[in-house]
């Protein structure tokens, strides 16, 4: 069991990591917090061309204004994918530190499918909801961490353990140039991490689920081959037939795993998630629409 002061630190972070509360007047502090959140959301860090430089230009002064040490690490020769490390030194640096991780990038956004522009960070005055790409996954986290530290410092709290916040690039595309290289670095080992908190499921209430295990990502590419033939004929052994056999097997396994979650026998983090995400077939032809 962690010492009481360290448990208080973690509890304070978790309690302060809330989504904007709807339908009530914000205090001046809350309005400022939401405004900073919106400013971060307006920086276009979606793939395929995330603006990492713009994000760093926002986050580093933000952290420095709270008295945190800031470090920018680069693990690629081009130095266009910065990894930001924000540090709140503890009173006893010999103790293992705490690492709070989040990522800077987000998935692409198709503007025509949004009710509000995905990078406008529109806030609905009636509900308090903020609409933006990356709002939950996961630009909310560093803002929550930093505002939690603001509140703790204002209350006179000083941690015994050093607290680090890492903001990593390329999480949405595998993290090979981000946390993977960071975890293999001397800089990471020097942090002497004893506890790490990463992103999890977003919550629309003040109740948060904390998971103590994580699953590994296993990306599979299934290539189906079969007998060729004219498009007007039906024949056995076509590539699509072979692919469907595979998909039916995957679908059955997925249904069994999801069934355990629906029945309450397993939690979402205790099963194997299987989700086909992309399919490509045939050879492109300029006459395919004819």
C-alpha cells in the first residue's frame, strides 16, 4: 500500500480529471480551465499531418507557468516528433517516481460528418459539452493533469515523489517513434518510475474506472488468394470465398468474447477485442465504373 500522501496525490488527480460539468454556471477558474482546453483542441494534431510543433508551443509554456520543469526529447533524426516531459520535483528524489502519460496526436476527422467543425472546439452553452477531434482521446488528459497540479499547488501540497507528465507523439499509428523509443531510452530509465497512469475509458460522470492491466496490440493482415475468373461466372475457390471463411471464424470468436462482457462475466479489459478495420480487393481499373 502506498503512503497516505502519495495516495492523496493520485486521488486528487483522479478527482480533478473530470469532463466539463453541464448546465451550471462555471466559476472563473473553471471557465479559464475550459478555455485552455479549447485552445489545445484547436491545434490540429490529427493524422496524417499532426502539428506537433504547435502543440509543444502551447504545452511547454503552460507547464512552465505552473513551475514545472520541461524537457523536449527527440528520438527521430528529423526531430519533427517531439516527446514532451513535464516534471514536478518531489521532496525525496530517491523514491520511485509517478508517470502520467498521454499522447499528442489524434485520429483524422471528416469535417462533413461533424455537427460542429472538428477543430473549432465549440462549447454548447446549454450542456457545457465541447465538440472537437481529440477531446476524449486524449487531449483532455494533459489539461486535467496540469489543472490538478494547479489545484494541488494552490492548496499547499508538495509531493514526496517526483511526478512526471509525458506527452508522446504517434500513439495513434503504433507509437514506434514515440513511447516505444522512449521506453527503450536512458532518459526513461533515469526517471525511476514506480507507478504509471495512462489513458483509459472516458466517463460522462464524476465516476472513473481505473484499469490495472493492459492488453497488447496484435495487428494482423489476412491475404486471401483464390482461383481467378471472369466477373460473370460463379465458381468455387474464389478469393472472396476464402476470405469469408476467415471472417466467419473471426466473427464467431468476437461474438463469444463480447458475449462474456454483455453477460457480466468479464470486464472490457479482460477479453480479446477483434475488429476488422480495412478491406482491399481487386486491381484498380479506369473502367470499373462502366
